[in-house]
């Protein structure tokens, strides 16, 4: 990392000014902020300072010094700590937040760096060996501080003495698994804590023992951490000095084009239906045997009516938040006018007017924001789209794309070129020059019915069915590639049923699917990694709204070859780089077979993701549990940080159920944890929510304990909900609601001739250890089915 000349001068002058006193800072934490453009952080070691050493001995008048000297901790009265220190250049506005400090050795300082958000810096030292009580106290205090961090980005730097965690392996694992060296409950809790608060660990500089003791945890900031080339004190080989650069660059979004669209909600449907009723569709489609020609005539007549009776509107993204009304916008213009006049002429009267405008703006802005928050909170059930738009914006999902996009070879900031770049990448997944589909796959499909009486030509779709389905369309959805909105189809369902029934039935009788309905609009959705590379996006199609042994291995290889032939015949290409093989077994030496795709060897993996569930080769599901806890923790942290303005407890619980609990319960009948340690980690997330909700509702001191809060807020434990979901699945299988004879055959039922006095197991698992065994008490099952019938 290259220092700015200003910072290098500051460091050299600092070293000369402090002299031998700096040698007392032999083991602690020190931060130096000395650049006006980039936040530069200088990490040293514990200070070992006491009150007899004044700050002026260490730094000159250019710096504000914040210290927490070595003292006996409230958690350990027998041993003194090392002491921590933060020195901030006076070019920045820094404030010590002493009420944020815990009984551990931590120091909190907020720094205004001139951006829209300030930075809250925490420097901490946890003495070895790290005790569970000490770590828990630090994490609980940090969680309580996050309640006040709504306008701050946070960075935590310190010696946490957790050298057993291999952070580089965690980064390489990329959410798939956690290395076995971190399976300690203490370290698992700390990892869950970092995920909850959206903190990433950036330090990869190892000490002399090939461990990382000093951590750099940052929230929504880009950190570059390198070993320092200039040190302010003698170097301890266990704690190499670090240089840290913090950068905060908001993404520059691609400016959307102004598009003229039809406003179907304000259309004159009375006139539209009247004109549609005058059209004799039977006569119009007479003697037409091509569905494509019939569909062209249909769209021609519809487009004519839309131009006559549907008003147009220009959609453009506003630079103002949704709660800005006309009064507030006028107040902003007035404030800007007086600001320009004052800064230009320095008239005291303009200054007074500016102060009055600023005070008025702050008052109106607060009223507008609170009114908007109350509105979306009240309409959360009747108009959820407005609420979720607000939450999506808070999560950074504004649907915009970076200003400059790249395909790996070239980059562009032109909108048309970016669209072509996406089109070229998405087109690369199939081969347009091959013999396509309609001939190969359709003929193969229809050949199955050649010896039967079944035929598509015998299927007839009546108008009543079309009307029913049209009126069931979701009117909140957007238009498809044909630009027909669902609201238009709903309001004109009775009149459109006639032409649509003719088109559908002709398509079935001729076996021709109209070309216009094969067209789709593709929306690139970002999946992972950098947002400015097109290969990191996946296409989402928006269609028109209308409507164990070598023998087994060889057999599997044969199936793979047949699948490849099917892809080739249908003009599709399989991405071999995204294909892999996994063997599910508990054997120490499983049978290994090298599977091939088009002559390329498949990569062997220990974990694989299938429909959102991470499956390991021993079916322990521990990697999946680690991953969902990490994702759910980040979502919970987002909820806690961004719902302080909401007044209703139900809103926060609703968000938790939607964004957090949904992650923790997705497919849980497959991966449900069998060990208490994993159940407790999952349950801790809901416990954290109730802690936050109880404090925000002002009942924390009166309603204490997890079980009491569950009863007070009428919430079930996550463990009990997983049991209910298991029972629901079992009930559906036993009652035939899920048609899976193979799974049903694995249940061994024990039905007594008469009701037993003592409970017995209704389901009897086999004597061997199965991968999935469900044991259910007879009385529990009777009670469950009785409640279901009620």
C-alpha cells in the first residue's frame, strides 16, 4: 500500500516527536487517522500505559487522543489488562463514546469523515485464554451498541486471541463449510456474532506462529490490510503491525432511460369492452389455419384500442426518497437559495434566513418520514408492495446496474452496448445453428401417443375456463413481452375469452405454438461476486402474461451420455465448469469412479448445493446449517439496524418471519439438526430478536428470559416449529396428500388392536441406523391429527 505524502510526513514527524516514550507502547492497539482523502489506520500493540503518562508525551497538538489504560477488568479483578488507545487527526471530528464501553478492554470512538455516514471505531483486547464469559459479555455489549449505530459504519480492531480460527480457509470456503478447526462452540458463537452484525474479517497477515490474533472486522466498508512498513514502536513477532486503508465508494448506477408506458390503471375499460364486444371474432378468424396469423390480427386490434383508451406515462426514477412531498421539496429549494446567497455575500440576514430554513426543513423532513413509516407499517397487510419496496431499498436492492459493465475482454458505459453484452453472454448457453427443438423434441414427445387415443387435437378449452383463469391473474405483476398488463386482461376477461379460446384451440389442433408467445424479456439478476461483470448475472425470463459398484457407475455414465445427446439435439450446451460429482457414503474408502462429460473429467467435491440445500457426502448437513445461520444472522442484523422507526412489535416479528425464519425453516424436514449445539445456535437468533423487541417495546425489565418472552409475544420456539413441520409432512405422506409410495413404504406402522394404557411408538424404525428415522409417540400423533381435524 502506498501512503500519501501527507501521511508519510505525519508518521515521520510523529516518530521524532514521541521519542523513547513510544517504546512503552509495546503490545496494544493504536489508530492514527492522518489523511484528508483516505482513512489510513496504523495498528500497533497494547499500550501498557497508566495515568502517570500523559497523552502529550505521545502525540503533539495535531491529534486527539482517546485512551483506556491498563486496569483491572470488571470481569477479572485479579489481573490487569494491557490498555488500548486511539489517536485521531484533528482534521476529523472525533467523539469518545464512553457509554458504549463494556467491562472488557474496549474503546469506542466515532469519526466524521465527511461522507453521508460516519464511522464508529472499536479497539478491543481480550486476554488469553479467551473465556466464554468474557467473549459473551463483549458480544452482548456490541449487540446493544448496534441499536445506536444506525448512521454509522462500524470497524472493530483488536487482539481477540482466537488463533485457532483459520480466517483464510473460511474465505476460501465461500459459505459452503467451516473448517474442522473452528468447531469449538466458543468460536462458532464468535462467527455467528460477526454474521449477525454484518462484519467481515479482512486481516490475513500471519504472525510468527502462523496464526492471526489481531482481527480487523468491518461493516460495509472496503478494507485493505497489509503488514506495516513503518512502525511506531518495537515489534512483537506475535502481533505484526498492520496498515489498514478504509474506502467507502457508493456504486455509481447506470442511468435508466425514460420510457413511455401505458397506464393501464387509468384506462377507460368501459369503452374498451364496448369496442371489443362489437368485433365478430368468429368472422374475423374465418378460414385462418395458422395460429401465428390469428395472433397477429388479435394484437393488431388490441393495440388499436390501447392507443385510443389507455393514457401514457413516463416512468423515471426519482432522486428523492418516497417520503419527500411538495412542501419538503419547496423547503429544500428555499434552503438552497439562502445558502448560495450567504456563502457568496456573507450577509448576516441571509445567515438568519438560512438557519430558519434549516430548522424548518429538519422539522418537516422528520414529520414526512415518520408519516411515511407509519403509513407503510399500517398498510403492511393490505398493501405489502409499498412496505417491501422500502425494505428492498434499505437492503441495497434498488434494481440498478453499475455504470460500467465488463465481459472480461472489454468494458462499456453505454446502455445499448451493455444490453448487447448481456445478450451475447446469455446467448452463449445454446447453439442457434443446431437443429432445434420443435422437430426433435416435439416428434419424440408425440410419438409416445401413437398407439393410444390421446391426442392434443381432442383437447378443447372453453371460454368459461379462460375467464376464470384470467380473473385469477395477479394484477400487481408487470406486463410481459407483449406489453399487455394483467390488469388489462382481468378487466376485459369476458370480451377476450372469445378470441383467446379460438387461438388456443387452433394451436392445440395444429400443434403450432405461436411465435410471439415464445418471445420473452430477459432481466439480468445478480447472483454473486462483482456487479460490473456480466458473467456474474443470470437471466430471468418474463413471458407474456397469456396464461456402489462398477456396474452402477457405468449405468450412471450411460445416463450422462444420453443427457448430453438430448442437450445437443435441442441446441443447448452444458457448462462443464459448473458440473461436479459427489459420492454419498459413510465408508472410509468409498468406491471411486471418474465420470466424464464430453471427455472432460468431473470435479470431485465433498459438498454440493441442490435447490438451496447444501449436502455433504456424509449427510450431516453441518455445512448447510453453518451457511443458513450466517445468512440469517446478517438478515437479523439488518432488521435490528433498520427498524428503529417502526412502532409496532408485529412489524419487526413480521420481518423476522419473512427474512430470517424463512431461511431457517426452508427444507428443514431434510436437514433438521440432530445435535443440541446446532439447535441452540439456530434458536439464539430468535432469542436475539426477542431481546431487541422487548427493549424497543419497553418491557425488557418486566419480561425477562427467553421462555417468558416467547409466551408474552405469543411465539413458538424454532425447535417446536420444526417438529410441527415434520408432523405435517408425515401426515401428508400417510394420508396420500404427497404421492410418494417409495417413501411411504419405509414407514413401519404399529397399530394396536385397542387403545393402550401406556403410550407406544406408532412408527417403529428399523434396527439398523437409517439416514432418516422418524419416531413419534402414539398420543402425540392422536393429539396432532385431532387438532388438524379441528
